[in-house]
C-alpha cells in the first residue's frame, strides 16, 4: 500500500495547491472575505478566507481515489460536519454554543465509526476508558478543534503547525503503530503543504474557521486511532503525552491565555493581542516569528518520538517537554500580562 500512499500524497499536494485558485476567486462572490475590524487582526486588507474548503476537498479526493476511502470515511464524514460549521461561522458568525454543538456532532460521528480514545497510557500504566471513551472523545474533539482555531492568527502559522502535527503523527504511527493513520496523516500533510504557498506571508487567502477547525478535528481523530486506541503495540507503550507534544504549541498558548485572563480578572473568552504569535511578531516580525514557531514544532515532534521508545524514553520525553515549555515561558515573557 506504500505506492498508493505516495500517489495519494502527490494528488493531495497538487489539489491543495490547485483548488485554492478557484476558491480565492469564489470567496468575494460568496461573501467569504475577512475584513479587518479590530486591532487583533494582523492584516490590513480584506482577504479571502475559504482555504479550509480547498484543503478538505484536496484531502478527501486524494484519499478516496487511492483505495483508502473506507478507512478514511470517519475522517471525511466528521470533517464535512466540521467544515460546514466552520464555513457557516465564516459567513454568518455563529454563536459559540452553536459551533460547539457542531464540533460535538463531528465527535459523535467519529464515535459512530468506532474511532475513540479507548486507552490512556502513562509511564507504562494503562487506563481503559470503557464506556467513558465516547464522552472523552467528543470532549477531545471540541477542545483540540478550538485550541487549533485560536492559534490561527498569523499568515501560515496554523497551516504549518498542522503540517508538523501530521508529520509527527505519521512518524510515531510508522515507528510504533501498525495502522492506516500513516497514509491519512501524510495525505493531509500534503494537502496542507499544497495550500501553504497561498497562506504564507503575505497571505493570499486564509484558512478561515472551516480550515483551522478541520485541522483540529483531524489531529484529534488521528491521535484517537493511533496513540489512544491501544495500550501497547509490539512491546512499545503508546504514551498519552504524545498528544501533548504533537499539540504542544497551541496547548501552550491556550493554557497561558486562560491563566493570563484569569489573573487579569477577564473572561477567558475575551479576545486579546497577547498570544504567543502576537508577542513574537512584535519582537521579530511575522516571517521570523512563524519560523521560530516552526522550529519549536519540529523539536516537539522529536520529543513525541522519544516518548514512545520505552518507559525510560517517556520519562526523558516528559522532562524535555517540561524544559521546552519552561524555556518558552521565560524566553517569550508569556507570564507577563
């Protein structure tokens, strides 16, 4: 099946790049334009935000025509729900609760196809979630979809984070897990990679909520099917900390945003311009800021692999993860209001 995976990747790369052109042209006609309305926006001109639909189509077509349709069906169905909710939000501005209900529905779709977070393994000790696998999976979909959405604030950042996340999941799955996740992760990676030239600074189009939420959903689903699907594979323990490493940057940013707002006695849902990417952009400019975060993402992928080598590797990986987060906290002044 390696040949089919390669073909899927090539198709996804081509479609991710090619389908974005008509999407950009259709955006103003269909009303999918991001018009800067407040100081939190990093762009000054109205910009199409329909890229997520192009990435979803590129992935779905590429994975379907190369023999992985049934394996990828949970991702396509759940992804379609997420993208539909995201596009409605991009077009009309949905209330947060409506978006959460849509995300929950996508999580339920995953569960209906049997893709759930069934086991959590920490330092060689495995916890079977049993009937709680379903609510935990739905909660994970909602949580990760939103934290990935929150980091989509700079040209090319969310797309790049998704690319490295897919690469990390593909690598961990290839080394420690025997399943179809490798093909799915690499196909999505290539679809995002094809889209990236349109999204890199200065961006010709944005992902929109449809795209960032789709990436969040897909990363969650792939982690559920690989890391959280089995306690061990061929003697390797699949550490739950892998998810924290793969999703490290958005989790890090969201956690400190919540802490910062609580300390300032603000609502945790109150938007601001003090996220990690905002701070880095003020200091280094957009391009260098995104490059720095890409480097961090690569380091975190390396830690994700280390976590799954053995229990000793998991201990080392957790220490490295703590050091990486600690350094970022001090280096970028995240603790400062």
